[in-house]
């Protein structure tokens, strides 16, 4: 059974495999998500590029974008064969591009389509199938609509939902604005948990530290953190102890930098340029003395790492 008490949100361009590897150096137990990957990309593109990951990233969920049950089932079978721990359906992204492909938040208006996907996927895999959605979309933002959506997908076999606690405005607001302008409504998600005690309800949106996460955990089953985990990833260093009750000590920033340097060296040997990794780790020293030096060293390492880059990197982390 997957432990979903804390997760880092799926984020395009951020939770790619290098971003996730870095996050995993900070926390062993937090559930990680891929960026949204469309069924079209997986079925028509390079499977290894879209689905491949380092087993050390686990526990790991694949987020799928799509609404065709046959394609979703095919991708679910592939995800299973690659070793993912969960498959998540994106019913929360408000982007126009996604809407034109008939997936993302617009699926909240089509609960039967999501249910059909879940049923088809369940014939292809025994992995848990979860849905990430909003509390509603504009013009359909009443609590009754949310309950109907969740009832329909749970009747189809979904046992865990991740709810971004704001509505999505489709048309008129950019995805970025859709993450700030519609107000957060945590009580709606708490109420959903009361009305669906038998399923796992994970809350998402605007959560910025572990003490906030703990407060939510008194009312729901899990917490998903997005932007703050990217801007200030070191907040995850105490998550294993504070959220999951693991007594192992938190990794120091220096230890994380050292593991990162080893990872970069191994990746470089396989032809992965340093900048594909360093772009995700700028926040490691967020908010403390030395942050600027760390970012400067990262920019240097991202260009053409000189033979001394490893020492420079470790010195910059140790200077904090
Ligand atoms: C850069 C960026 C990319 C995102 N990409 C995705 C995505 O691929 N799939 C998804 O479901 N949500 C995506 N989101 C939304 C987040 O998963 C999350 O729901 C949202 O940021 C609210 O959580 P937060 O306030 O903790 O950041 C993205 C958010 C950001 C900032």
C-alpha cells in the first residue's frame, strides 16, 4: 500500500527525471510524480524517453494526460511494465492546449469519460489509478457537482483523489493565473473527505511548509506540495521524520550536494549535460547565506564543467 501522506506535485519542466532524482536525495518516503505525459507522446514517441526512470526515484507515480480509454489502458499497461507505483489521471490542468485535446480540467465536466478511462485502465494493470482534479470549473463550481464527479470516478474503481483546492477557470485565465487567482477553498476538500471517508483524499494548493501539511493531515489523508518544493526543496529534508515517522536523520545540504555531484558525474558519462540537472537544484540553499554563491557555481557547472567543478560545488554547499 502506497503511503500518500506527502507528495510532490507533477510539474511540467520541473519534475522530470533529474528533478525527481534530486528531490529523492532529500526524502525517501515522499511520493513523487512525473510531469504530465500525454498518451499520444507515449504511444507515438520514444517510450524510454517518456517513461524511463531511475528505480531510486520510487515511490513514483506517472501522470497521464488523455481521455481515450483504449489509449489510457495501453499506457497503463506500459507504465506497469516500467515499474511505476501509481498511475494518475490529469483532470486539473486548465491550459487551452490540454483542453483542445479533451483532457485536463475540462474532464471535470465529463465524469463518465474519466470513469470509462479508469475501468479500461483497470483491465490493463493492477496499479492504483488516481485522479488529480480541482474543486470545480467555472460555471460548474457547486459542491454537488464535485460530489457527483468523485462519486462517478470512485464507482469506477478510483480509491484516491488529489484535489487542488481551487476551481479552474477555463478560457480567460492562463495556467499560471489559474494557480493563484481562484481562491483556495480548503474547507471544501476537508468536507469531501468527510463525505467520502472510504477513499484517500489528498489536498493540494498553496501549502508551504510541513507544519501546514501536518495541520491538513488532521483532516485529510495526504498533502501534495508543488511550487514550494521546487523553490525551497530543503523543506523536504525533515519530511521523513516529521510526516512519516522515520527516525533516520535528515541529510545535510552538503551531503545532498555530494550525492548530486556523484549523480552528475554518472550522468555526464552517459552524455547528459550538466545543465539538465543543475537547473533543478538552484533552491537547495534557498533563504540562507550562501545561496547566491551556490547559484553562481551552478551556472558555472552548467556551462562546461572544468575539472575542479566538483570541489567548487561542494565548497559552495559547505559555505552555507
Ligand atoms: C511549472 C508548473 C507546472 C505544472 N505542471 C503540472 C502538470 O504537469 N500536471 C498537473 O497536474 N499539475 C501541474 N501543475 C500544478 C501543480 O501540480 C499543483 O497542482 C499547483 O501548482 C498547486 O500546488 P502548489 O500551490 O503547491 O504549487 C504545475 C504547476 C507548475 C507551477
